[in-house]
C-alpha cells in the first residue's frame, strides 16, 4: 500500500511542478494571467489587486545576453497612486518609479525599458501609496 501512495505522489508532483514553474512572472499576490493584444503582438499579462499600504512582490528571471527588459504597470486610474520598486539580481536598488516620473500628468500607468539588464532574478515591488479600497492593476515584464 505504501508503494502505491508513493507512486501516486510522484505522479502528482510530475504534473504540478512543470505547470507551477512554467511562468516567468512570480508574485506573492494571486493573479489571473490572460492573453491580451499588445502593440504588434500578444503577450501574457497578469492582473492583481492592491490596497492602501500593501506591498506586493513580483519576480522575473532575465536570461544571459538579454538586450532589454520592458516593464509595464497599469492601475487604470489617475485618482490613485502606486509605486514600483525595481531591484537587480544582486539585491541592489535599480530605482523607485511613480506615475509622474515620466514628466506627464498622472495617468495611472507607466512603462520603462531597462537596457542591457543583468541576468538573474529581478525583483519588483508594487506599493499601494494612495489607494481607496482595493485597486486592480496589471503587471507585465519581459
């Protein structure tokens, strides 16, 4: 009977582990990934929610030789403010970003490109700086 249980657990492990490790965007906040049209292509975008003072963590692995890393955070409202923190694989701060950092009026989103990113696991934090209730947001990196 023990042998049958072990085989059953191994089968479950082989089915679950590849699915869980297939995505390259990781998060401590559960989200729903879906394919949305993007300029000239389709990509995977994950949706999350955040409240005032909450800090969500996301991760992304950059392969060696990558020429750029695109980051897109959109919370669909200029009434609220989120802050994005970006950390290099060695743990050092790449920078904190706010909605008005691009010189435009607040629009509830920002995009940036990191040229020649270091390979390894990058960490991204999204902070609910000024949010009423719960605010949905999308986060895409790649």
